[in-house]
C-alpha cells in the first residue's frame, strides 16, 4: 500500500489501486435503506369492498347461414335469393349493433368464383365475422 507523505524529497507516483472502502460504505448504506423501506412498500390499506352478485350479459351474435349450391344459387338461412337481395341483406346486417356471424356453406362442386363473389360482397358491406362450414367426416 502506498500512502502519500508530506516530505518533498520523495517522488510521488500515481496510485495504481482502486480504493474500495468508499464504494463498500455506499453499498452498505443503500442496503440498510432498502431493508428499512421494503416492508413499508408492501403495506396496504385494508378496505372491505362491497359484494355484488351480477353476471355479465352475454349477447350471442346472430348466425347467418349462407349456402351456395352446385349451380351457384345462394340461400340466406335456407331462403333462395338473387344477388341484389343478398347484398341488401348483408348491408342491413352490417348495420346491426352486434355484428352477425356469416357462415358460408359451399357445395364441393360449386365454382370458387361464386364463393369469392359472396365473400367480396360481405366484405364490402362491412361484415367481418366470416366462416366456412365443412364436413369433418369427408376423408379424401
């Protein structure tokens, strides 16, 4: 350990060691502060909250079954419609407060063009909940 003296005869050289004592003192002071304040942070005010027995109202969205047969005819909930009719109904359904689910059931022999037209009309009307109904037992 090199300590500096008051004599002028000795040449002074810079210290090559780091003084760890002040660092350790600061760390111990911080440790004591955290030990004292940690229990205060977990202290909570005891409050008796009122009990309420209500259940949220579940609104199930309306389900619209849109069927496309092999000939390309469209059925709205088993009612045959023309293109202008289903476009009008889609626009009305999109304005409802709860958006209905549109479930498309397309015949396997139907052209994809027919399904794409119906999906495009639904999207342009503002319907976003669109799904497809398939037969899970059809193993090919």
